[in-house]
C-alpha cells in the first residue's frame, strides 16, 4: 500500500511503459498533513510496516460490513454479521499468514475477535441495514482535476435516494473526534464528495461517518462552495508535496500519532536517521500506486 515516482512530459513511445499522472488519495494526503516525513516513508521510500491488531480488525470489520449487504435484507442481523467474522479472519490470514503473529495465544486472538463483534453491534445500534440497499460498496472513484492531478480513493458505501440524491458513508472503527476536530475528520469525505461531484456532476447531499468505537455519527451536508474550497486545499497540499519532493525536505511532525508509527527508529524526532532518499527520475513527482488510495492495512484505519 520501488519508487514509481515518474512523471514524464513526452508522449510515450509505443513500447514505453504507461505514464500515469500524479495522483493523490485521502489517506496519503492525510499522511502528509499529519507528518511530511511519514508521507515520505510511505510514498517515496515505500518502507514496509508491521500489521497491528487495531488496523487488522478495522480491515476485517469493513469486509464484514461490505459483505453483509450481499445477504437478503431480512438476514442482515447481528447474528449473521458475527458469523461472518471468522471466515473474514481466515481470508485475511490466507492472504497474509504473518498476521497469525499478532497474537501470543488463542485467548488473545479470541478476545480480539470478540472486540470485532462488539464493533459490529455498535454498527447495528447506529443504523438498520435491513432497511438499506446501498447503490455501491467499496467503490473505487477517480477523477482528474484541471491541473492534471488525479484524485482517487475507495468509498465504503454510496447510498442513493429515490430522487437520485447521494449519501456517502464511511465506517470508522475508532472513536469520534473530539469537539473542534470534526473538520479534519470530514476532509476525507469532502475529498470523496469532490471526486463524485466531478464524476457525476452532482454534489452528494450528505456525508456520513459512522464511528463504531464510540457509537456516534458525524454528518455533513456539503455544497459547491465547500467542494471548491476542498479542491483548493487539495491543490495547495499537492504544491507542498511537490516542493518537499523538489527540495528533499521531509520534516518530522511529532504528535500522538507517533505512537502508531512504525518508523520511529528512522525518525529524527526519536533520535533516528532516515535512509538516503532514492534517486528520482526528473521531473520527480510522487505518485500513488494501486492500493495507495486505501488506508494502510498496517495503520489504524481511523487515523488515516
Ligand atoms: S515517528 Fe512521528 S514524527 Fe516521526 S515519522 Fe513517524 S509520525 Fe512522523
């Protein structure tokens, strides 16, 4: 979730590899806003990260909530969702066998699985999926801004009212932000709303974050002015990323999120030294890879 950071200006020759425009996802935008050095470690150095129980549980709960809507409406009940946890865990284990090392023993794993069931119970307290028929789930969205920057990401769920109005829904397995921090949490949703507006020509009517960790819902009704402001913010962010890339200036920005950062040993804020920057083709523009638009499976989903 190599350094495919090329951005060529010339027409590609017939045999040349495909040239993609620079791109940005909400997760990586959030990385840069949180800590430019973290962005560098993830996007430019491509440093591996260890899986964590919280991030893996987030991935698993999201998968259950996606597949829940495969069931007939009347079967979308807590018992069915609970029954889907073990198969999802097996699926994750099969894809990444090293996840087995997350737990010291079966008891620790079972406690963790029980905590995932608790998050699903919290979901059912927030809405009734028997009354919903989502238009889309895990929807990949992508659009190119006039500047050439490509925005991309995955929307957890898209609902469409009979009158065509769109509601963008995202699940968070953490707690809702404290008062005053809602706007930061809503940035990702505005980002998606901007992409959907560009793609469909219609501003989504409602953006909705479901916080399963605290059983709260954050809602926001965007308008065109909001989304234009979001576009300006994204472009300013991209300018800052391009400048940091040009100067090789990736500063650490310590915060409470450092507790979850896998790269403390390489971070000057913790006495470490970052590796040499890889040599980038010119002009060098960091570019998202397939999968970058998803929150890192090794980072708490709610923090990215
Ligand atoms: S430890 Fe903190 S300051 Fe250092 S790279 Fe990670 S998030 Fe940034």
